[in-house]
C-alpha cells in the first residue's frame, strides 16, 4: 500500500503535478485500492489535520517575514552586522553570515532572507573585491540560517507534526544555527586571507552604537518571542500573533515603510503561501494514515536496526537519506510525510526526539539551496542575474562546509541538547 502511494506520488511529481495534489490523489487512490474506508472519512481526516492551534502560528510567522521584507527592515540589520564584523579579515563575508543570522531571528524564512538582503550582500561583497561567484554562493548557503535560528517556520511545523514542545525546539535550534554560522565565518576568514580579499577596516565603536540603535527594535523580535515562550507567558501561536502586531507597529507606524494601502496585498501574499503549506499538511495526513496502516514505521525500525550499530549510525543513515529527499522534495512536504515514518523508529533505536527533529529540519534546508527544486537557488540566481549552473559552481565550497557542519551536529548531540538542558527545558 505504501509502495503504491509512493510510486504514484513520484510519478505525478515528475510530470509536474503540484506536490499537495499529487500527495492527496496518491493517498486517496491507495486507500481506495487496499481498504474499504469511505471517502467522507478521508475528508474528516484532512480537516482534523487542520484543526490545530499550533498550525495557526505558521501563517502568522509567514506574515512577519513578508512585513519585514516589504518594510525594508533588512537594511538596518545589514548595517548593524557590517559595523559589528565588517572590520575583521574577510569582513563583508562575515557580514553576509551575521546578517542572515540576525534577519533569520526576525523573519524565520530563508526565501525572505534572499529576497530582502540577498542583493545587498552580493553587491557589498563585490565592491570589496570578492568574486561574484563566491559572493553569490555564500549568500545562497547562509540563507539556510534563516530557517534554523528561531523563530524558524520549519521548526514550528516540525514540532506541530511530532506533537513536541515548540518552545524547546526553537531554543534547541539556536546553538546549531550559531555553530553553522561560526563554521561559515571560519571558512570565509581562511578564504579571504588566502586570496587577499577585503582587507580589514578599523573597528568603529561609534558606528556600532549608531547602527545598533537603529536596528535594536527589529532585533528585539526574537528576544520577545523566546523569552515569552520559554518563561510561559504565551504559547508559540500567541507569540506569533504578538510578533505580527509588533512588526506592524514597526513597519506601518514607527518607520512608515509600509503604507496601510499595501496591507491587503501583503495579507493576500501571506494567504497564498500559507494555503500552499497547509494544503500539504492536510493531504499529508492521509499519507501518514496509509503509512501507519501499513506498519511502515515498524518496518523502517527493523531495517535501521539491522544495518546500524546504534543511534548515531542510524541518524547518519537518516541524514544521508534526507539529503537525497531534500534535493527532490519541498522541505515542508518532506516533514509531513517522513516525520511520522522516521521519528518512531529513530526513537526506538535510542535517538533523542528533539535532536532528531532539529537535525531533520537543518538537513532538509539543504534542499532549499540544491538543484533541481531549491527555491532559494532559483531566487538567488534571479537576484544576482546569474545562470543556475554558475550559482551552483560558486556554492560548492560553502555547501561542503554546510554539510560538514550538519554532520558534526549529527555526531555530537550535545551541541543541540545541552542549551535546553541548562535552561531546564528538557
């Protein structure tokens, strides 16, 4: 039954059928072929998948990202990052990394990162002597940080699928995100020193204070969210609502970078993006039912137990599998399909569930920047006015750093788990 579903889904996807429709049709056909379940039961199952308070946070966080992008907040964040680390050897490369971390803490979206500060980062690096291919490749790979550091939309979705604590997952994603950022900065420093690009400019404390004051209000967004969620003042969904109100205040009232007349268009754009994601969630509920009915998680657990020697080896195998999946499937669709299948077997083999979910999210972000379906890959090619082939060539080196950093997170769970244990969240 599961094999029929997957075969139909892959066939439809190859012929260009939208993922949500392909998944839904494949699930309905498989259920109709192998069971006598009534159609109205399938409809009820899809509705129940949407009847989730946690999933309300998804469109709200998407709205925050759109507001930050349209409100030109990214320029303030970039200026602050440049003042903070632009004086180091390889300065503008470090600024590229730091600005993605800061903007990710505001928007939670890699695509928003590329759309809002991608062009700024690439042009600034080119002005300071970096080859365009390297600047574009680094910009592409660092955009993944915006999907890892809180408030990450992908982590919110993963937590809702697995019925895990969203607050714990968001905090657990912070240190891995900073670790990957550090790996990028080390790589950029070595590259810049070796080839003599971008000699350091003097550190300017006055500029740091000036740009920091200009950027402090947007940067308070992740602080408010994390403190509020961790201390129990509000739920993740309520935090998303507060973030929307705060972002509206900044963009419409304080900075006046968005006029009230633009808001209907922003809300429509958010609704379209959210509808795509949530429709995938609804159809994935049917696929998850098929996999459970077929006993697929138990079969996967048996298979992993037979070929692996422990939890680390099992997670490495899952990591390699997810790299391939991410290249051909949207990250959100992959999570809805694979978390119910892979999480129970991984936990039964001794893998920590929080570690598993964070690693899964980070690994699937690779699919955002790799061909053939990487949305960030196409976005940065459009922003930089380069061919996909040239972008891929320029991103090979930073991509290898990203993969190596994720593998380190796989091998050393403490990098993910120790912060939440210190804070008493786990």
